[in-house]
C-alpha cells in the first residue's frame, strides 16, 4: 500500500480535540463567534477539517494557553497567528510550540520538519533537555492519540524511528569514551515480543553519559539468555521495560522466573514502564526495583 494512503489530511472535530486539547464544544463556539475555522462537511453534514485548519488551531491553542484572549487572536491574519506563535516560542522557549511542530511532522510524514524542529531545539537545549522537556511529553501525548484512534501505526512508527535515530546518534558519541564507573555493568533488554524501546534507549544514553558501562540487547530477548552474561561480570544490573509484554496475567510468573534464574547471583533488576503499576512489589526481594518511568529510575542512581 502506498504511504500516501496513510497520510491523514482530514480530521474530525474529535480528532482536533484530541490533538490540540481544545474541547470540541469550544471549537464550535470559536467557529460560530469568531469564524476562526471553516470546516467542510460530508454528505451526511459531519464537520471535517484539513491539515491547515489543524496547524492554525495548534497555534491558536498555544497563544490562548499563554494568556492571549481568543477575541484578540481572531483579529489576527493567518500569517499573523503564525508569526505571533513563533515570537512567543522564541521569547519564552515554549516547548508546546516544538511539540506542535512534531505533531505536524508526524501527521504529514515530514522528516524535514522533524529535523528542523529538532535542530532549533538544540540551539537552546542539550539533547538531554530536548528529550525530557519535549520528546517525553510528546510521546505521552502520542499514547493518548493512539488510544483514541486519532493516528495509525504508520504515524507512530515513523515518528518513533526518527526519535530513535537521534538517541542512537548521541549514544554513538558517548560510546567513544571509556567508562569511569566499573563497579557494575548495566544490561538493558526488552522481554520477548516487546518492541517499544525508546524509553530503554534513552536510559542507555543516560547511563553512558554518567560513565557506566552498558550492554544493550534491545527488543524481544528470551529471559533464559540473561544468565550467560555473568560470565562477563560478577554483578549485573538488568534494566527492562514492560509496555505491552508480558501480558498482564503473566507479569508475576515472568518476574518469578527471573528470580529463579538469577538466584545465588549478584544483581539488581530494574523494571520500568506503565505495567509496573500492576505489580505487587511486596512479593519481590530488594534486588527488584520498580519505576513507572525511566526518569524516576535515573533519579535514584
């Protein structure tokens, strides 16, 4: 199937609500009172909007969030709204403007816009700050859009791969330096069938930045492979992340198997991800450490 068939160019009012955070009721009021958007209609009289309307509403939402009244925004020209949003972003380094650009890059499959946005961020932020201040909230919003069927798997894969490329580039720079902390080695992996690795990739970057030695195994690693790594080091800190797998009903059995596999060995076992909230952590020894986010884990090191 051609990629163009995936490109989302028409948006329902519910899509606009999910993407911009502006309630559908409010959008309708703005349309009626200020003629802010001009929706088209299907043969069944259902509103739909093009990507220019989405871009405009993202800028309007940004200005309104930063205390510019909607009545004043409505008096601006199309170009005036864009200019005002850019001025605001440059003056206050507003992360929302960058997140809006990433949303448009994703929906348009626009690699150039993604790279332009990323490079502009690097002018005033370190990569670490770009990831924490912009990529993390953006990815959290992507999760919400996924749940509401506002985007397709193609959109998610496209933008995730672009972000992964940036993490890999920064990891490569750090990999040229020798580790300064050699008392333990971090082994990072995802369980079998788990492929959501952006968070784990970023943890690898942060550990290297802090001087640790890491072994990055990546996606879908069988649990029974982990024991072999003790041939390399006496103490290993494992880091894994549960987003989709193991399935909810298999989480406890997975962790019990890990305990049995690692019995009588020196280790720490860091578990990250949204599924951590489903685990009864009182069942496990102090060797197991549970965090709902990578940032939370890194703050504990």
